[in-house]
C-alpha cells in the first residue's frame, strides 16, 4: 500500500538544523529532515514533542532561532507569498474566521492566490463534495461543529493547490482528523494519500499510530523537540522505538485489513 519513494526524488521542503526557542527552552532542537514530491509523511510524537512547531517552521509561520528551511532548493525567505500560495497549502489546527462567513466563502479563500475567487464557485463546490461538506455550503461558520469546520477547511486547502502547473506542490496538515469520526478520519487521509499519489508532497501531524502506519509512506517520530526515529512504518514501528518515544509498552502485529503494522498499547505504566 506504501509505494517506495525513489531516493533520487527531489526534496520539495527541507529543514537544515532548524531550532526554535521559547525563552531558554528549545521547542524544536536542531532538526534536519527532507520531504519529497509524491510522498506522504506523518509526523508523530507525544504531547509537547514539537510536531506542530516544526510544521509551522516548515511553512514559515514561525521565525527560526537558527537553521534554514528550503522550498524547492531555495530558502523559504526568497519566495514571494503569492508564489508559495500557489504551490503550497497549509491547514493549521485552528484559524480565526469571521463568523459571518459561510462555509463556501471559506473554501473560496483557497482561490485567493489566483485572482477573483468568486469565479471558482463550481470548483469550490466540487472540493466540498470530496470532503463531504457540500451540504454545509450556505451555513455560517459559527453554526458548524468542529468536525464540520475541519472538513470545510480541508476542502479549502485542496482547492488551493488545484492547478494545471507541472511544478511540485506541497500540502501541510496539522492534526486534520482531531475532531472527526472514524468515517471522516479515513476519508481525510485517503484524500491526502490521493494527493501524494498525484505528485504532491504531503506532511501530516497526527497522533493515531495505526492510521499513520496505514496511510503514510514514511514516519517521523519526535520527542522533546528532536527527531528520535525516521523511516518506513515497518522500520519505525517497533516496541523499542514506541517505548522510547511514548513511554508505553506495545505489541506490534500485522493489520488484518491492510499491508501495515498495527500497534496495541499496554495501558499499564512503565
């Protein structure tokens, strides 16, 4: 289920020795990693590991204390915002949205980098169909549940990177399934998997180990601001690495529903 990513495939996003400090504490500590076109990478780790902070550094939302982030081989700072917006879409955990906006208004924001967003109403509704949110199009955002708003925002970022450019694109999703039921969790990750299969570099911060192993090509495990393990699900999901990263005992078995390892965690403390 996890197609191999050729080692020769170019890195669309690369971090070299990136560090982010809050006071004297390094939330991300000297991390180097690369993310490739056509690859689905899941970033995992315990609470406070630095996962979301790393994602914010990769998209330029936070200023680096040291190190450098590159997009298509060029420092992120060399790109104009409009250029990046047509090549890279970011779904944060939460975002400030005016209450009077409808769900369709939110999705149409994804076309802002292309000019008159109103011209893309049909494309926006199609994106909403893909995320099972089209029936919400006329609802104002203050009437939506957390899960409904999450699906609307997913439609927005999918619409944002939908263009005919042959250039590589990137999709960065920060906990995109946190408010979703199992049906929509799988639907969201299938859409991310589909985007990767079409050449988009996909980076997802996620907590569910079993969903990560089922959909991702590569896992990046973090703890205390550092990367502790990186590789394919079968290489990374071992009892030793799970214990080192999450401080829990686990048993690894074969997932009977797909070609991936499955994790069972012992609730007893170490």
